[in-house]
């Protein structure tokens, strides 16, 4: 069975608003449990996933633009963080050097150039 216009509108409201199921049902003039029944359908879930993906793609464009703006920040820490994030997303991972020191019964492993140090 094909999704009808109310089902497609329900999906739009679920993805792009903060409305709850009962509010959506009221807006679409359907029974309160109808939205839950629709959500049990595989075709409804598949279209909901596709719309969520489209929504995230739109947000990704906005996030990329914002990162570009943050790279020009007068705050060096903000600009550096944005630059690192852009480089990371572009596939340029920060080079890490691993140092290992053995002292009798204690082994210490430190990651130099990364975000944190690990000790075992």
C-alpha cells in the first residue's frame, strides 16, 4: 500500500517540528492512535528514515558553513578548533606519536600530539 498525503505530512511534522504524536494527529484530523499505527508500517518507517537523512544533509550544509565562519574567528582557540575539525572531516587526521616507557612493573603509554594521554 502506498503512503497517503496525511502520512507524508505526518513524516514532515515529525522530522521538522517538535510536535508530539497527539498534536500531529490533531493537526491532521486523525484518531490519536493512528500515528502509532502508521509508525508500525515498514513503508512509513522507510520514508521517515529517508526524510531524516534529507534533513541531516541540510543541517550538514549549515554546519559546514558555520565552521567556515568560525575559522575566521578573532579568538585563536575557536579558529584553531574549527580548522582542526575541517581538516579532520576532510580526512587529514592529526599525526600522533606513541611513546612507551617501561619502568620495572609499570608500563606507561603516552599519545603525543593527540587529545589525551593514556596510562596503563
